[in-house]
């Protein structure tokens, strides 16, 4: 048989047309050479023979997507699909495409596809993802635990599957954190934006970029009119949103929070060197660096991430909006602890930027129909936030996801006009309440009581609070146990909220089931002090490869209420007792080795010797 790679390329061209990856659909589809100077530079020394320019059969980019590139390498003979060690770059399709990906991954997230065969019936396809900055590629799969992708699929599906990749997610979140730091410095030095308005400016620009007209034309506006046009675009999008009851009042409050964009003088000032205003520069950078992330990472609280990064540079939460936001791995953990699913209804009475609601949304809408997804976003996510600017951020976060903002309420969770109509609706409640409030009836226990009282009977309420609440008796704690049952308390890492120095714990309750309704009920206490995260001076707390395994252990032992010496214990407690594992844990002597004993003796002898000199 005569082998002809042109036949393979023809098949691929047909498939690309079928899935909408064409020039007319907004893609650049090039073969062997690219007109993009970035790509040309990266492939300059990527030849499969070891010397010269690398030339993939197909080089595909999307005009509106700066961070991803799709490359395809072909072989006519299926026997030359893949070598054992992936080191025969010239002869095998997989080997060649992985070589090209390793060069392109210096600046792009690379989707690398190897295709061999010249008849559709015999075609072999393997698909890989090489995240930008990573050392190697890995097979791209359908979801986190899905099957390998062995066909040409749409660009949207490639990106969707790529977002499940842990390496890509880590790299892109690191990129987002880096960009947050750079943007914070730029806004401080050139735009003179207050700490409270910095995250609002980011969210407002992201909302404006949802408008196709603004997205393609913002660079063409004269500097004097850009601020006005940005504000008007945000205003129009918010006005068109459905925000449930009292929506006109909500809209006025939110739009007012963004009004500074139109009036701020420094945003409009032209830099004599760059010939652009700070606002034009910020919009361009957010369009390039952040907008693709909001479209790809549906489950990530992007606005909250910016807020958290910004307050790290302003002395904790003292100069920002006054709230310590919950880390994403913790909001995800809450959703798993509560077992949220498509039938759940979530209530967060201290919603912040909506982190708990977003994590729950991701779990609830997974593998559901479009109709069910619409119902969930419209009816099943309820949030209350008192601080007006934080409320505007929460609504912005939901607008960026297309919905989920209908049941957001601006005001106090203690306001009967707000909380009254919501009682009995939610099957799950989450809060990270304000800490150390000084006003009357504003103790953390007051927030917990209000949440639990508002849930359905037998609903699950989960809170993260300072460790002091688990130790010190309080009248409201006694009152809560009359109506609600304490199921579990988990002691969390001391630096969970780093750089804010608060030692915390998670408490789990069953609502409207008195604590002493079952005389033999024992609460479960877990010692969850190590989550596998490490502290980085620039990035804060970052996960290591240990976190997924630790998370699974936490969830498994919690679900079984398993007792493990040194890690977890069950204990019957009341309102006067300490609610923490440290008070009841038994020492796990089985983990002590002979060398541990010897080391302790040596250190003791050394101590005695030095102290007697």
C-alpha cells in the first residue's frame, strides 16, 4: 500500500470543518508554518531531526483565546503512531507532537493531537495536554477521571476537558495570582484606586467584556469616553439581569458601586510615554489574562481570588472590605462534607463574594440537563451579604457565570424582612461569619444560630469559626443545642487563613434535631491540622501533591465517623464541654518507633549535659 500523509490531512480537515474549527469560525488554521511571531519563535529550534524549525501538520489558535494552542501531527501508516519511549520524533506521530508541545508550552497551554492512518476506519488518535510552564504533557481525558480522548472534538470541548487537568489548573491559578499582584501594584501606582474599589474595578471590567460590542471595540474608544462607555456597559448588563425580589433596588445599589469608574480622574489620565490611560491598560490586561480564565474555570471564585490577593498587600483585612474570605479548597470541602447534589438548596447568610455558592454550584450542576441546570441556578443558590460593595462583587461573580444571582439579598441576615421568607427553603447551610464583631448580638454564635434556625428540618449546617468558639462556653451555644445537634468538629491548620492569623475549626450541625434527642449520641472530633499546603512568600498558601490524598482521608473518616488514635475520636458532649479533638484524643503509641525513643533520650542527655555546665 502506498502511504500518503495528505490523505490523513484531508480527513483531519473534514473533521475540523465538522466541529467548527475553521477560519470563518474565528480560528487561525495554519499548516507547518505560522504567521504568529510568538509561535514562529518557539518552533525555531523544534525540528524533529534536531536541527531547524519545527513544522506541525496543523497549528490552530482561536482569535479570541490567547493562552491555548492546538497542534496536530500526522502519520499515514498506523504502525508509526507511537514509539515505546516517545523519543523517535521524526518517525512517530505521538513522539513528534509531544516534542513540538514541549517547545510551545513555554508560552501556551498546548493541546497536542497525534493522528495516524489514511482511512477513517483505521485512524488512531491520541490527545495530550501540556500546560504552560509544566515539564511534561499528559493524556487529555473527558473530565477528571474520564476516558482518553481519541477523536477530533470542538474547541469548546477541548478547553472544557483541559480545565479538569490538575496541572493546568495549578499553573493558571498561579498565573492569576501573579497577575493579581502585578495589577495591584499598577492600580496603586498609576490609577490611585482605593483598596475597596480595586476588586470592583476588576469585576466591572469583566462584566463589560461580556458584551461583544464592547469586547471588540474598547481599544477604539477615545480615552475621554472609554470610562463612560465602560460604566454604561456594566450598567446595561446589570439592568438586564434578573435579580429576584426588590431587583430594582438591588440594581441601583450595585450600579452605584461601579459609578467611580466613570468619574475617577486618574483612570482617564493619559500616560505621555504609552499614550494610553490606566483604564485602557487595565482593560487590555484583564481581557488578555483574566477573561479566558472566567470562561474556562466555571467553579472558581475569580473575583474572590483578586480580593484575597489585594488584601494581602494592605495589612490583612484592615483596609479592604473587612472580611476574610474562605480559601477555595475549603469551600469545595464544605460541599463534599454536606454531600450537595442537584436536589440540594444552599443558603449562605454571610455570602461574601459567593465562594461557597460557586463551589456548591459546580457540584450541583455536574452531569445535569440544561433544564435542571437552569432550575438550580435560578432557585437553589441563596445568599445574603450586608456590605454593599461585597454584595456587588457577589452579584458580579454570578453574572459572569450566566445566572445564580436571582436569590442574592443585600442586607443583614438578622433582618426579619430578609431571612423570614427564606426559612425552611434550604437543605444545606454554609457560613464563614464575621469574626470578633463588637456590636450587640453580633457574636459568631448569633450568626450560627440564625443560619441553623433558617434551614429545613434535618438539614446540614457547616460553619468555619475561630477555635475559641469550640473551647469557651457561651449562652447562645447552650441555646443552639436545645434545637440543633452537634455532629462533628474538625480542628483546622493553624495558618488556614494566612496571612490573617486566626486558628479555626469546622463545625457540622443537623438542624432542628435537639442535641439530646438521642441520649447516646456522640459527636465526632477530627484533628485536621495538616492539609498538605505550604506557605509561599508571594503566593500565600499553596497545595502540594499531598492534598488530594489528605482530602480523601478526611472525607472518608468523617463519613464513617471513624475513630483513629491520634487523629479522631467520638465523645458525648454538651454546651459546657470543650468541642475539639485536642481535648479527647488518645495518643497513637503504635506510630512510635524505637529510633524515636532513642532520639528523645539522646536529646534529653544533651540537654542535661549542657544545662549542668
